C-alpha cells in the first residue's frame, strides 16, 4: 500500500504544481509576454481550447468538451485503478510514469471543466518558429510517456521461451 501512497503523492504534487504555475501565469502574463532567453524561450499565456497541438480546437464547443473531458477521465481512472491493483508487480519506473500521466491529465482536466480552456504558458521557439505552448501538466504527461518507452526499451526483462525471446515482466 505504501507504493500506492507514493503514487498518489506524485499525482497530487503534479496537480498542485501545474495549477499553481497556471495561476501565476494567468495573473502575470494576462497582458504581456516575458522573454527569458531572446529568440528561444518566452513565457506567454495561451488559451488552448483543444487537445495537444490544438487538436479539436475547431470542433463545436459541446462536442470538444465532451470528448476531451471523457477521454481524460477514462485515462485517469484506468491509470489509478491499474496502479492500485498492480502496485506490487509494477517496476518503479512504470508506477512513476503512471503517476505523472495521471497528475498531468488531472491538471488539464481541471482547466477544461472549470475554466473552459487549458492555460498554456511555456513557449520554446527558434526565432519565429514556435513549438506549441504548453504547461507543467503537458510536461508531466510527456515525461511519463517517455519513462514508459525507456522502461520498455531498456529495463523490461526478456525471458527465453522455446528458443524465442519473448517479453516478460
């Protein structure tokens, strides 16, 4: 059960950090951008009504909200249930990855439900070529996915069965 409490601590830490930084961004970036590294990194408030990279941004409001809220809720429920049920057999990297993904999904879900759009504010770019703005929740989700890929490629043990190599945890 201790591992599940650690999972929850990570989830709630991500949600807190995400919502805290979004509040600061909304307060201080509402009417201006802040250049951190000229030509490379700015802080700028962007209201994202769609999903990643603005997907579904042009969909009717009700349809877009329904799809994004439902998908986020399902992802979080599955991740939390899986982490709870399999906590003893999950590699720590898998557990932390699920926690980061869940925390990020909850942070953005809060914005979608209570604000109507996700507050993005981190803007990386090279001169005028911008990566879509993002936030701490997006970073946590991306890091969680990268951790899963890392686990699958480098940490997952392989077991030899009948002369063939097959994946085995």
